[in-house]
C-alpha cells in the first residue's frame, strides 16, 4: 500500500503522545474519540485493530481514566422533565423543541432518551398515565376528574389538561 507523502505513519507512541498533549490542553481530561480526530487528524483506522481494540484501552495506556458512561435516567425523571416542558410551552412539544430545551438547559435530558418510550403517541400516552397517577396521588381523590368519555380525547390535549389540573392541585 502506498501512503501519500504528507501522511505520517501512525506509531503507538505518536498516538499516545497526542492523547497526552490534547488532554493537557483540555484541563487534564482526555478528549473523546470524535473530538480527538478533529484536533489531531488521527482516525480510528490508525489504531483500531492495529494497537488497541477500544478507545478506552488507548486512553488507559496513555495514563488516563476513560470516560464513564452516564447512568440511565429513570422514567420518572424523564417524564417529570417532559411534563415541565409541556407546562412551559402550553402544549406537547415536537422533537425540535425537546432538542432546543436540552441544548439550553444542561439538566434536561437529550431527545434520544425519550425514544425508549416509542414514538410520539406512545410518549404522550405514557406522560398522560404519569400525570394521571400524580393527580390521583396529590389530590387523594379530592379533585374530580372525568376519566371516561364517550369519545377518546387526543392524548396530547389530555396530557395538557391533566397538567393544568396537577398545577392547580399542587398550588393549593
């Protein structure tokens, strides 16, 4: 295989020194794989299967602790955050609004975490059940809610209605 003249053959030592150099400029924290490639031009194919099997192995050998995966958020946490966004918007959000909220609020979950509930209809139905349970728990049957109708309401409208009742019940 002929390599371009300007392409440096990646040695193990060179890759490790680049990890150390970029970590130093990043406050002592090693970069993630994609950012490391962006800063150094060193691709996964330069080391993957040649020197190491995983990025975490590379980072360890360079003398750092690999990044830890975030713990999964609970359904209750996700639905609480979504309920707050519904209250804030006054309606059920579209995915772009969830993305915007996650970018502007570091404590808000990523839009991808809501995919565990299925599509938008399934998410709205899960939020509706969550709100129903909260209203029942808070009101202790003191708030009368019509739970059955002759025609089923749209889940998003029903979620908003339940959140309004929930807000009223909790502000008393």
